C-alpha cells in the first residue's frame, strides 16, 4: 500500500491532488510504501485534509453532490493533533504556547 492509499483509507476522500499535497506538506512521498513508521505523518496529513474539507463542506462535481459535517471534521482533526501533542492555534489565531 502506498502512503496515498493509506491516507485515502482514513479519509474516504478521492481528490489525489489534495491528498498528495497534504502528504508532501507533511514531508511524506505520496508514492512511497506505507510503513508503521509513517503512521504519525499519515495521521497528521489526514488532519490537514479534515481541516481543508471543513473549510468547504459542500462539494458539487457534475451531478454528484457531497456534503461534510464541518464541525465533526474539525473535531476529528483536533483529536489527531492532541494525539500527537501537536499545537494548533486558538480561536484568536495566536499560538497558545
């Protein structure tokens, strides 16, 4: 399984450009082989995808329409950040550390 496929399995989202960007932003090659050593980076890439989807929860492509629960996506992303003790900005946008 590739890193991209591992990320797709977590998000069930199928936009290779967004997923590949999230992986690259996390320092992981989309085409690389997934290993347990990549778990944290794949999870953090998933958090990036969840935040991106929460920013535009209604997607229409041709006759296909998808709507995401933005609040739930943000909650899932924040849970991943907490899991790895990653610091996210507070509501004012300033760093909390």
